């Protein structure tokens, strides 16, 4: 393996997209939990 070989990591755009998807997933999960609580108490 040469020193000039690029590192095996995704480009910045891909990492940003993955971070955004992770945050969106957390938000959706949180909304689902809140919705279930509201429906359960309603």
C-alpha cells in the first residue's frame, strides 16, 4: 500500500448525508414515542 493511496473513508457530502439521516431517524422515533403516549392517554 502506497502512502499516496486515498484513505478508505466516505466523502464529506456522504458523511453529512448520513449524519442528517441519523438525526431525522432519531426525530421520527421520538415523534412516534410521543404519539403513542398521547394516544395512550387520550
